């Protein structure tokens, strides 16, 4: 991903039934279980588990804060364009860093 001519991250896309997809899914499910005790409800955990078991792909954005972009707002605006486009194309879940899980309509936990 670029901002002007400068890179600020990259995108990984993994399809279901690949080793990379399985690895990332396992990491997310473990994270969900870990966070459940503090933040989730049984309903929210089941919703997320179902979403991951039905997923056809995982899109991962790996972003770093480049020195040329001191304002975080500009970075988040760029990333919001990607999230919004993805949600326009497919149903899914987004989770940023250690933040909450969200679908298109709500925060899950």
C-alpha cells in the first residue's frame, strides 16, 4: 500500500484451505477465546467462530507508521476506504490490532 509514492504497508490475501489461511484462522480463534473472558459474550464468540468457519478468504493489512505521515488521521482515512470497499464486496469481520471485532453493522466485542 502506498501513500503518495511512499509505502506504508502491505496486504495479504489467503484463500480457504491453504496453510496460510489455516494458520491465520487458528491465531484469530485463539485470540477470540483469550478475549472472551474479558470482553465477549457466548453469543458473540459463537458468531465469530461461525464467521471464521464459513470464511472463504482472509485479508490482512499490515501497516506501519511511516515518518512522512505524522498524522494518524490521514492513515486511518486511507484504511477506512479499504474496509468500506471490502464490506461493500463481501460480508465479513474486521479486527484492528487488539481492538474490537466489527462487522458491517456493529461492534461484536
